[in-house]
């Protein structure tokens, strides 16, 4: 299909001059509106205002300019149907072969915390989406561009093929156009559905609910996967349309086999845990649970301590660092079987070590810098879980416990070092499946009990893990993700050698549990917040 007439009307002017110059050189007639037409005239590009093309002036502050039969007829008219062709001729409707439109910046507008409801409404594009839908529907006869990243490919095709755009390209552009309209409409729907109108009127600024009356999600497929959680299941990996910086969806795979469904799930668990620590840290994950976590002066020390917790489970695990992996750390890691390795950066020597292990999947994820919101820190602000024909949404568990928030409830007071280890253990427990019990000491996990129906069983399993790894629990600290409903859990961890424990508190038997801690010579602190992770 040869391009003879193009309509260009864009909010984002990136790259549009180069595209327009190419079209002009190919003899294409260019129609345009407002600021885009002004830009073309300033650069001496011939342009016809849409109002001159339609014979109808722009009006209502530009709200009505392209909503006209000569525009939509030119986009929708099928060239292969004689009835369409004769109708267009009868009404002097000229065909438009190329549409270039990007929409009013609604998403950017409402992302501004100072945005008013009036500004949000005024940035809802009407004519643009209408034209895009018309052109995309008639893709057999019209090419439609909705993003500046598409220009280069189309320019190259126009220059190579004497001003024509192939059928395959037109279809691809049509799909992209409908996707863009879906994303745009979803953003508008989500925003307006979250408006608390009465509160907004009273506050004279938008007051938004965290959970809109309608939730529209937009995900973009990253890749098809060989299979799902099990080999008889099919699967694919999707990312958010706008992934948070520092999230797994932004990972760059430097080497190794294709990631599997379980690789991605476990890698996410490891990365979310490791980036929650401020000092150099290593997290080893197996089946979505941390089996070893440690802090260290460098990547080697952090890994060595994390691996000590449970060398058996670490086999074939996911290993994540929140610091640059150097040669010494890489050399140590390379001695074990690892499925996926994650770090924000690698030394050239470290990468060379793993080049010799071609199957190891090496991921690089840039850590976000600064920021005070969960989004800035690369965390999800909302967690979701599918249930039968529905979905559960909740604000993510992004609470970072501070020393000032904890309360000592026993006669024995923890030492400053024990307090630091308690905070470390509490942070680890946040990423362990419930019921979670984590023994720690000196900035490393000593035993992890996860996913049991009984808290006592989790405690026993954690102690057994430590015993198998040859790690002493004498003087260790313990974190429990939820309160102890009875004293039996306290007795088990005391028998194992623990010296102090952190848990949420709030049980109807708290007094009994605290008395047990005093009786067994334990220090106990409560947080008032729990970390269930199902």
C-alpha cells in the first residue's frame, strides 16, 4: 500500500520532524492540527490544517477538530469495496493512508501529585483515540503509528519500498494501536474509579481510594515459557506496562539457559528479600523460601555465611546479592550448583568465572537509588492473588520495622547486638512462608522453619536444620512471623538454645507466653505487626 496522504497530530513531538521530512520527500500530502502543524511550518514543511481539509473550524477550545466525516471517512473507507469508494467520491472524502497520533498525556498528568480533577479531565483525549480506532480497524488500507519508537522502522520501510508499508507491518501497527487505546482507557477508568467525589469536593483536590471501583490491569508479554510450574502446564511471563525500577521485570539476562516459570518465581522471592537489606547481603532461595540469608563485609562473606545455614537446600537454588559480585564471591558461588544468580552488578572477573558455566542464568538488576515510596524502591505497592473467578488485592507488606517501634515485655532486656540480630531475623521472617520461624545470630540465619501448619513444628524444623548444618543455636535470636498462641513454641525454642525472641504479640494468652519467656530466661520483644506470607 502506497502512502499518498498522512494525518499527523501528536502531543509528544519526539522524532516527528524526521518522519514528516521522509514523507515530504516521498511526495506525501501532510495534514495536521494545532501545535504539530505550527512545528511543521516553522521547519518549512508543507502542511494542510485539518480545518482547511474538512472545511470546518476547530472549536470548543480544540475539543472538536478531527471529529468529522472527512477525517473518519478517509480513515475508515475501504478501498476494495465499490460502495465505499463511490460514497467517498459522492461526499468529496479523500482517503488518508497514514495516521500518526499519540494521545494527550493523561497518565503523566495524573501522576503529578498537584494535578487537579479539572486538569485530569482536560487531558482525556477524545478525537485521538477515535481516529486511532478508525485507522486500526481499517488496517488493510491504513497504517497507524501511536508511538515515536515505531517511526524508525516505518521510515526505513518507506525508503526501501518506494513509499509503501507492507501488510504485515500494518497489521502489527494496528495491534499496537488497539493495545495503546486499551492502556489509555484503563488508566482513565482506574483513575476516575478511584475518585472519592465527596471528599474531592470538600478538599478541592482529588482524593483517591487505593482500590478503585474497577481495576484494569495492563501487562505486556516478555516471553513464552517452556512450561509452567509443572511440565504439563503451559505458561508465559508478563510484566507491568510500566515496571517499577529495580524490579525483577527490569532484569537483564547476561547469560545462561532460558528462565523457567519456577526460576522466575524463586528469583523474585530472592531479589525482593535481598534488596530489603541496606548492607551487603546474600539470600539463597529454594522453592520460594529463603534457606540462607546473611550480611557481610562483602559479597564473599555474605555468601559464605548464607550458604552455611543450609548447604543441602542451597543445591540448585537461586542466589541473590544486593551488592556488586566480585571475583572472590563468584569463585565461591561457582563451586556449588546454582540455577539463577542475581546481582546489581558484576566485576569482569566474576562474569568470566561464570562464562565457563554456560547454563547458569546470570541476571543483572539495577538497584533503585533513593526514593521514599515503595515504587521508588522497586517494590510492588499492591499485591494480588487470583481466586476462583476473582482477585484479592492488598497493599504490599512494605513495613520496615524500626527499633523505636518494638516493645520489650520480659524482665530480661536484649543487648544492643541482640536487638540488631532481632531486626535482621524479623526482616528475614517477612519473606518466609507462614508459619515462619527463623533462628539467627551475628547477621546470619542459623535455621529456618517454613510453611508448616503448626508454629511448634516450624520451630522444631528450624532447630533440626541448624543441627544438620552443624550450627549452634546457643544464644541465638528467633523471629516468629505471628504471635505464639501457646507457651509450647517458646519452650521449644528455649530448649534449642535461643536467648531472645521477636514476635507480633496480640494473643489472648500473651501473659502466659511472656511468663514462659521469663521462666526460661529469654528476652522477648513484640512488634504489634505480623508478617503472614501465604
